[in-house]
C-alpha cells in the first residue's frame, strides 16, 4: 500500500464559496450591481486582466457607463460571471483566481485561510514572450558573434545522413520538421567539439585543418546555425532557476566583454523588467513598462501574446490535516486502483512486440530504432504469422487464445451489472463493495503493481474540521498518478522554500535503484507551455530534447547517447558514455500524450513500464448514456453523478427548435432525471458551476449547448455545508488536496545493470560481403526451412568445415515479417569468400529450382557486442557454432508429426544442460528460470492468466517431465535416448569454451555480467530448435523447468526432514 508523505499541497480559490452562492442567489435586476461591485476590487480587476485583457477593457467601459446596449452588457456579464464563479468554486490554480499553500500532517485537522491582503502574487515573464525576446537578441548583429553554440539535441546519424528536428513557427505555434544533412568526418568533428559549447571562432577552427577557404568555412558554419543543427546558448531551460535572471547574466558577460553601449542598454532594460515583475505596480502599469522596453530595444519583435504568467501563494493561519485521514484516503484509493482494470500505454506494448520481432535481444541506438524509415518508429503495430505448434496450441486452446486477449473483462461486466441495477431501481449511487473487490482480484486480468510513488488529487468533502477528524467525510478523487509523487507540485516550488525542500527529498527517495541513473526529461513543445512545465532541477541528470539542459554538461544525457534493448519483457535504456541503465522521469504535469514528438512520448511512456500508470474512473462504453450514477468505494467518490444532454435527449427527437424552447426543454430534462439545481458544466478539464434557477447561468449553459449541440454536467458536491476550509471570518472555501504518496516500506531495488565497460573498441563490428564473414538469409516456408536445415545446410556446413574453407558458422531463425533463417560463415585463414558462395549455390540449387526457397539475400553481419561484450563475443561465436552443429544433428533425428510432440522435451533437456555448464545449483537454477519465465508472462499479456494456464498445462505433463529428467523406467522413446547422447557430446565440446568465458569474466570482475550471458545463450539455443512460436516455446519450457525444479527442491527438503 502507498502511504502519504508528511506534507501536502492545498489548492483553493481566491474567493469563498459564499461569493458563488451569493452570485447565483441574486435576482436578475440586482446581479449587475453585485458583479460590478466585486469587479471594482483591485485584485479582481487584475485577475480578469491577466485572464483576458480584452474582457478587462470591455468591463472597464461597462463600469464607466460607456456601454449601454443590453445585449452587449449581458454578454459581458456572462463572461464576468464565469470568471467570478471560477474564482469562487474551483481550486485548480489559474492566474489569480486560485492559489496554493503547503500544509503538513498532524494529529488534528485545522485549515484556516488568512485575509486576502496577505496572499502573495508571483509574477514572471510569460515563457512565450521570453522566448521571442531571446530570439530577437540572438539575431542582433552585435550579439550574434559572441554567442556559444551546441549541437541540436535531437541529432543522430543514420547511414550517410545526420538527421535532426528543425523548429518552424506557423501561426504562433512551433512545428517540427525532420531535416538532414550529409554526414562527413568534419561534420562529426564539429558536433563532437561543440558538445560543451563553442563560439563561431571555435567552430571555424574545427575546419581549419581541412582544405577549405575561410569564406567556405564561415558559410558552412553559418548554414549549420541557420538550419538549426547548431543552437545558440541564450535559450532557456525548463529547469532554470530563473530564466530571466539567467538571460541577464548571459547578456552581462557579452556586455562586459564588448563594452558595447547598445548591449549594455539591453542588459539594463532586462534588469528593469526584472525589477518591474517584483514591484507592487498594477498589472497594466507593469505591462506598459515592458511594452516600452520592447518598442525601444526590440523593434523587430512581433509579439501579440501575454507578457505575464502569475501564480498565487495563499497565506494561511493554519494548514494541517490529520495524518490518519490521509492514510485512510491513500489506502482506500490504493485498494480500489489495484482491483480495477488499469490501462497501460498501448504504444509501449506494441513497440515492445515489434522490437522483439525485428531485433530480438540486440541493443541498438534509440534514435535509430525510433526512426520511421530506418527503424520501427513509435506508435505503429505489425502482424506476424506463425506455423503449427502442438504444445503452444495446448495453451491456446486453454484459457487464452492470443498474446493480447486472455480473459473476459470482468471489470466491465461488474460495472455493467451495477449500472443496470441502479437504473432499474432508480438509484443515484453505485457502491463498489469489498466483496466486489475480492471477486475482481480473483477473476480479472492482472493490472500492473502500484508505482513506488504517486500523487492523489481530490477534494475532501465535509462540513467542518471536527467532522473530518471524526471520519465524517468523503473524498472526491480527481487523479491518482505515478510514478513520481511531485508531478503537479514542482511548478510551484519556486514560490515556497519549504515546499522545494520537501519535494527534493521525495524525489531523492524515489531514486531507489542505486545501480541506475534517474534522468529528468527536458522538453518544451511550445514556448507558452513553459508556464506550466518550468520547475527546478531536482535531479542530478537530465535528458534534454530540443531545449537546453540546466545541469552540468557531463550530467546531460543526449538522446543520441541512449541505447535500447528488450530483456525479460522489459525495455531498458543505457547511456553509452556512462555505461549505466537510464530511467527517464517527467516531473511535471505536461500532457505529453497529446500531439507530442515520438522520442518525447516514448521516453515519457517508458516511465510507466511495469507499474500503474494512473487511475481514474472510466465509464468506457457507457459514457454516453443520459444518466450515470455516482460511484463510491468506502469513503472515496470515484465518479460524481453525470448527465449527458444531447439534442435528441433534450428535445425528444424534434427537428426544428427555436431559442425560446431551450429553457422549457431543460426543465423537462431536469425533472425527468431528478437533476439538482446546482451542477457543474464539464468542458474538457474545466468545471463551471451552473444554477438552473439563475437566468444568467442558464444563458451560459444555453450558449454552450448551441455551440456544441451536446453537453455534460455533473453533480456539485461542495456547497457551503460541505466545505470544511474557511477563512478568518468563517467564509467557506472549496479545497483541492494534492497528497504525495509512496511505499511506506521502501526497499532499495535494483534493475539488472549488466553492462560491462567494453575495452577500447578495436574489435571489428560490421562485416560486409567480401570480408571474413559471409552472411545470408534464406526465405522459405517454416517447415521447408526445417527440412533445409537438416539436409542441405547440414551437408553444406560439413563440406565447408571438412575442407577448411570455414572454421566456424552458426544460424538463427527470424521473422521480419517473413520467416527465414540467417546463416553466418567465418572464413578460415587463406580462404576466399567466393568459395563459400559457390558451395552455397551447389547445396541449395535443387531447393531454389523447385521453388522451395523463394529468396536469398546476402547482408552485412553486425556483431552484437553490447549484448555479448567485446571480451566474450568471439568465444560466444564459437559457442554458437557448436550449438548450431548439434541443433542440426538433433533436428536430423526427428521424423513425422510425432517429432513435434517430443521436440520441446529435448529443448528442455538442452536448457537444463546449459544451466549445468554454468555450474548453477538447484536453487540458483530455479531462481534464474523463474525470473526469465516472469519476463515472458509480462511480454505476452496478462501475467496471472498466463501463469494459471501454464500451471494447468504443466499438470498435464508433470509425470513425463519427471521421468525425462530423472531417467526413470518408463522412458522408452529411442529418440530421447539418441538426443541425450548428442547433448553429452555437445557438453564435451562446449566445456572448454565455457571455461574460457568464465575465466575472462573472473579476471575482469564481471560475475554478474557472466550470469547475464546465460539467458542469451539459452534463448539462441531454443530459437534453433523450433520452426515457429520460438518465444512462446521458450516461455513454456522455462515455466516447466521452474515448476520441476521447485518440485525437486520440495522433495529434497522433505527427505532431509525425514532423515532428522
């Protein structure tokens, strides 16, 4: 279970709920006067100006009597009422309408808000404006020569090109285009040397040794800058402590160096802007000062947006919540989240599947893999064919039928039954009971476990602090999201030093895998999004993407530095320069799933791998019903009651409707569904308080309906009598509470970080046709390939080795998406690659002529050095050779359909034999095989359902497995005995290679990495055995072995106890 930290964040509106109720209770004639009175207050005027300068100017005219037309006044009043209701009934921070205050846990609950004059407003430059100002300065001819440049952080090399993302502004919106330049050694030199930043002179010097004129060098560097492959250093980082102050300091360095009066003038104006931000001037006066600076110093700057971004810190007399209440909320939400169906990122699952099919266990550059042309991209799917496999079919015929569908959706069934019962009984509430959770936990598809850290966002609904402490409350949950507890808090940390320290400590505790690097994802898709994306640099490492990082350069991990592989069903990133696993984190509330670049989205999605991504109630296919009841679990309100109003449901299928008919139709709808007078209008993430008895409020509703033709409303649960937060004069306030939570028993975990630091890379990696390796792919039907292996390839390899044309070779089976085998032949000293091809042509001639083989492709062999390591890749190839030779001999003893029923048994013997080679005892065997099997459970879907199905399958074969491994009387199959003899011969040939690998590992102190080689060797061996469903067979065999090893351990334990 997750437990709360000892602090939380209170979010509350500037005005009390009393104000909202007064506005809605006021009749039509007096409402104008009340709104006018409220809007004459300085803070409200300032808040409206920040939210909408256009509305502010119209409001001023109306208050001065310069607007008299009733229709215009009514339109302005509607807009003002919406803002005032926003500022009195919703706690979500927005400008000056709502603010935040850090609270702490205690033995009792006491929250009292201070007088409004004690609240503090924090004003910063709007990030869009700051970005435009930075670009204007960078283009200034006096400043540009003194700028430092770094490579665009999105660059990567593919083949003979350097690809990168170039930013283009279209209608005030940043768009990203994939650009490329020809790769060359001198371009690589520039990118390498500029990694820490170089000015133009330094960049020119990179090419001085080349045969270029000074003019050509300057033009070339100029093109790299203009085309954004090199980026200037004035750009701000989303994790800068203070972006404006940082800019001032950068300009100050240039001013001090040049002594140029114009640049000094820029520096002084920037300082003036900074002083203005913290002054007590009215917001319009501040804007005048900024506008003046822009017009004088940035006359080329075309800017039409906002100048300011503001946050409100609420002053409180008391701000504490009973620790036991937050514990109760956290435990109940953890309980319901674990039981209900959790949706993981689909793109991540699809990506993993495609990656395994194409690359298997290879480790590759992340940028190359995500490239749509050269790699697999991100967000796409593929289909794969397979052959006939009896043992796999036994599983398929059981409780699951494919890799993605394993059981009916029992959560959906439960929700459907509860909903239909509520509608039939006319109930406004659905209760999820403890009995329901027990049923779900027993029958549902497995959800991911809870993340180690998360945050809960919601509203405590109770009449008083005393009632809260007595447990008389409900909690309306708005969000429950991991894997960090601080994502929606970090943007406010600059306003409160204690909040900063608390969040810093939380993040430090979250980084509990000491063998890995936790790196903050730094990206600003649109400049203005910086207003919510900006946060302090809490982590030691950052992954900057199309933006500047703020940590030291040696702590910045460029995307180009990241390698990717999939091991045991898990995606793992590695930094090449640091040789460590990298765990990406996004500690901000940005909605990265909307219109994001693939690299950014991938890194953000990867945070949720293997854990609960988020939990919110989802009506799914029922969401469009006219009425959806409230849903509760214990004290948690999972979803308020919701009503969907459509044209059809409101007007009862009438075609022609006039404006006057809306209110009568709304009243009928309200009566029919027993809707209370006060509800919330749902507009995306926004909620607006509506009163069916208030004419202006109903007009707002009508205006929205006429635009969208359909609206959704929900019940309003926190009127005055349900708001326990109050101020010094007993006015009541709506609350939103952000509760950071984490695992109360936090153990240090460790991802397998089995990366050996390679020796200097002098070992050849790529081998084209004509080099010492010949690599070809043979395409044919799956059973045809099996037959070719046991006949043509066996003959071919015997000939090549016996005539000393090759000294080793090996094969694997593959599908990309067509099934084929991949053969690699290593030339013996003095041999000619043409001899190998001639022998191949002879051996395969008949199969080609009769159409059995429909394609042969010669390709480049690229050693998997990262997987097998430079020290052990050559002995690994020797091992592959022996394994391939004996795999062909074993295939040669199979005949007919019966062979497929025992092939898996021989594969299981082979794997057990490998584990013996590595001198693992029974406990070690069981532990390793269990880990590998569980990785496959996750890969193929629902781990619980798959394991259940495999357990059933094991029971069917348990007796024959025991006979197989313990060589008991009853195993009379001559094929099995022939296979045992071949495996014994293989063991003798493999032993010296295993010893050599072991010696290398021990000498270099790489014991854990040696253990990591075992799964790769076993995986490749199983791949050679089966003509289809290799990975499913591997899962089944590992499961069977784990069950058998456990059975052996239990029997040995019983025998020891009986002896005693």
